[in-house]
């Protein structure tokens, strides 16, 4: 889909508003072009050297026409403001609805927060659309009606219309594709600069040393140089278009003044008609200038639409809706010859994994770094889709089950996961109305979080910074643990859940989670030997394979 098609589809969502906008533009254009006729009539009265009621009426009508054009413009502004708000709302919900559902393979090689920056292109679409719909529509209609009106004065003015159409065709024909491509390239490097600045901000401590600081500036300079290169190429396209406009204005002005003067001298036009024609010509030329200058806005809008389209085109996870509740009482997992390979790589990370996990088992995943433990946890928890082989949930293929239903029955803590910006309560419950006060108190006590919450001035309503920056690593982990158990899930998938805690606190948390009174399945990978001692089964991995599977 081309950027222009994307933009057309975007505007198609608000057809009624667009039609209403053009209706006002047509009405305003007709009134604007009728004003020269009124001025022509007034001049004719003045030439006659007499004051009459008709002269006064004409002046009043012209003033009313000016006021009506202003009112219609105000109504157009209201419509475009509504459109801008709708574009922003739709875009925000598009992003919010897609990011949690995007296929892992789609964003494997990108940094999601940097991709989210594309949302700022919504602002360009908002502002650009408003300008295009108001200025472009008014300009095009003024050109169209102006040429028709001029042709009524004399057939010579038809040549003016033909020249105008040829000019616009040439500019669009030879500049549109080049202008759009340079705009896309410019935007690409603009985001590269923004991405690097984001990296510097995220790792600002790393760049404080002089040599590291110099490297950061050098890389920024390189990226900015690439940006300026394409920005200059894009400007040259705009410059060429404007140069063509200047030449056109010079030629048209000289020709029309000559033709108009000749027609007046030969008495084929009177002075009033000449003045009115010149006013119309100035309006038309100004409209052409608006269109040429507005092409840069068009390029910016189409580039922004394409950037946002690159996000909305990302594939969602495949979900199979079913009425069967696979996870209502127990969850049994089974794999047969399961393999997984990351996108763009040649080697399998998981190789021929065959195992069966029953409800209530406590399993410790062991192995060296890179053995495949983390990948296996993420495949079993439904975050990654197997490349080949079979994964069964309650004797049914994982590809056929309802992912949402399955995930509602599991609790996870993944390596690198942190609290999000929000209150402590929101981080634990996600404002789930089904979570009772007893559930909340139970989860907090289970992970030894109560003392910390009591020490906070606002308790559970205390705001957490992004990534839990103001929290100790231990307390941040406890919040994630409370989140993972609060719904009393059937399975817990843990990656290093207590490795940042003091040993005594970690042992108490482990003992509680691994207690026999809890019937959930636990699959955990950790450097804390306490987990291993509490588990009833130990699976050892090496080079993506299960090399040992021992039950106590």
C-alpha cells in the first residue's frame, strides 16, 4: 500500500466530516470569487460619477460576503479540530492495542520503545491534515472557479487556465516521487538521531567518562550528518518547485497585464472588468502558490502516515477462539520433538524437546548460560511460538487454544521485567475489579512486601517511576512476585525471581511459594539453590537439549 493510499484510507474513516468541509469550501470559494464582480460593479458606478442606492447596496453585499467567508472558515476550523482529535485518539489506541499483541518475530530485531516513538508522527498528521483540507481545498476550488470566471471575460484567459493546469501537472509529475522518497529518508535518519539520544538518556551514567562522552557526540554527529544530507536533498526538491512557481508567476503576470491592457485599449473590456479580472488572477496565482508551498506539508503527512503504517501493519499473535475452558481445573503441558529458532538465525535454540508436566509439579530448570532455559520457559508460557514440533495444553495443540484464556491461568516473572509507571496497587492488580482486599493482602504478605508498603507515605497509592527507578531491586522483584500470584494461577513461570533479594527474605518467599498447600505448578530458573532444594523435579539443559530429567 502506497503512502497516498494509506492517507486516503485514513481520511475515509471520516467521510461525512470531509464532505461537509468541502461543502463549506465550495460555498466560501463561490462567495470569494463573487466579490470581484461586486467590486467591478462598484467601479462602474464610480466611473459614472453618481451615488445611488444600488452603489450602497453593493458595498453592503461585499462586506457581508467577506463576513460570510470568515464564518465559513471558522466552521471549517471546527471540523478540522474534530478530525485532529479523532486522528490522535485512533492512533493512540492503535498503538496501545497492538504493542501487547504484536508477534514476537515482528519486533525481535527492533527496540520497542524506539518503535513507539513513531507515535509522534501523529502530531504531523494532525497539523498537516488540517492545513491540507482547508488550504488545499480552498486553493483548488479558487483555481477552478477562477478560471471559469475569467473565461467569461474573454476567451484569451482560457490560455491562462491551460498554462496553469500544465504547470501543476509538471510539478506533480516530476517532483512527487522524488519529494516523497527524500522525505522518507529524512524521517528515517531523524528517528535514528532520536533513537541514539534515547539510548544516551537511558544509559546516561555510561557516557560520563570523557572518552565515552566523545564517542557519544561523534556518533550523534554522524547520524545528524546523514539526516542533514537527506534534509538538503528534500529541500532541493521544494526549492525547485518554488523556482518553477516564481518563473510561472513572472510569465503569467506579464502576459495577463499585457492582454488585459490590450483588451481595455481596444475597448473589449472596461476598467471595472479589468480590475476584477486582475483580482481574480491574483487570487488564482496565490492559490497556486499555496498548493506548491503546501506540497512540503503533503510530503510530511504522507511520510508520517507511512511511519505509523509500519506499526499498524505488524502482525498480531494468532488466536483461536473456543468455548472450551482448557484451563479451568488443571493444566498439563506436553511437548514432543519441540524446536525453536530465532528469526534470521540458522541454528535451533531448542532442539527436540520432549517432556510432560503435570499439574502441581515443582520443576527446577538447570543449565549453563545459553543452554536454552529462558527460551523454554518463554515457549511454555506462550510468549514464543515453537518453530516446529508439538506443544500440547491439556491434550490440545497450543496453536488451537485461546491464548488469552491460557495466560489468565499463569503467572510469570521474566528476566529484565520491571514495574511500570503507576502506583504500587496498579502494578500488582492492574486495577482488576475482581481482586478483593483479601486477595491483595494475601499476595503482599506472601512475598514479604507488607513492611515496605507500610513505610511508604502513600502506601499502595505511592507512584512508581518507569522501570521502578526509585525502588530497590529487591522491592521491585517483590512487586512482580505479588503480581504473579495474586490471581492464584495454575502455573508459575519464573526466571531468577528472587536472585536480587537478601538470602533470608528470599528463602522465606521461596518456602511460601513452594509450600505443598499451593497446588500450582512451578517452573523456575534461578541461581538460588533454595529453589532447587524445594523442587520435586530437576531438568538440566545443555545446548538446547534436555540432558537430564530427575524426579525426587
